[in-house]
C-alpha cells in the first residue's frame, strides 16, 4: 500500500528558531499533499494544501509567512515553522493524495517549542 | 461547505463484541466520498474504510463495515468482534468540494475492555 513518511517524528526547539518538517511519499508520486495540525484531544485541522510546482493553498487563518510550505518534487513536501513560539507546539501531520488509497498519512511530528 | 458530525465523544465495548460509531454528514455535492480513520495513541492516522456516494453496496474491510444510509446522510462504522487493539480515536471524514480536501469530524474515543 501507499506509504508516507515524515521526519522528524519529534522535535524540541527554542522560541524564535525555525523548524523544518519533511513529508515524503515513499512508493508513489503525489502532486498534492496536505498539512494538518492537531492539538491534544482535538480533531485534525487542515492548514494548507501543498501542490507540486506551485504555491500552497492555505486555509483561512493560517499565516503563510509563518508556515512556509515547499513542494519541490513529486515525493517531497516540507513545512517550515518560522520563528516558532510556544503556542506553535502541536502535532503536525501530513497526508498525500493517492487516488483510490484514502489519502495515506505520515506518522506525524510532535513539535515542542520551549 | 461540508460538515461531519460525530456525536459520541467516547464509547466503551467489551472484547469480542460489536460496536457502532456514528457519523452524520452534510454536503451539497452530489458526488462525494466518506472515510473512516483510526488514530491510536501513537498519533498515526490509519485508513480503515471508504464509501463512495454512488456505491450501491456498503463498504466492508475485514472486521470493519460501513453502514451507509444516503437518505439519512449517515455513514456509521461497525467494528465486529472488538479487540483490545481497537482502542483508539476514530475519525469520520468527507471529501470536500471538488474532491480537494478532507473534512474531519471531532472523533470518537473507543475503549475496548477485556
């Protein structure tokens, strides 16, 4: 089946620094990937849709200058949290559009900003 | 806009019994897709089952089946012969407008007791 990997699985960073999270489709090409954020005991909230070779589409209320998304190849999308603050601490999870396979998800990245 | 409602914040079931997790949806699209995902405490999102709006038969995948009632706009997940490993959060989701993005419900936490 379609597999999506995510790296790192967890990261701790200091306030004011930037963190990059990678999302890879391992055995298929994904022109579209999705980035979600999940707070404890809450549902997934879509942050943005990442399109290979074009600009990402951000959901309302998501700061595009703070959450930089790059989808440079058919198997890789990256999310960079710039100038991270403690309120950015969350679980970030990506998925990839694989028609007929139910949008496989990566294992997620737990970000803690101190 | 699409919307998913999961009215059961938590459900308890004994091992080997069947359990039904409720999901109702709202959409103005004629063609749409419904998904169920399982999220164990590790955080990964595991695709369970998919139902297309034009599928005449209810979807089944092993111990999972989807009770799809289109007129009532419900897509309940039935888990037969529950196992301890089924304890997790379960999310119902619908494809958004133009099949571009998934919209998730708030989830149901299932606890399976021995």
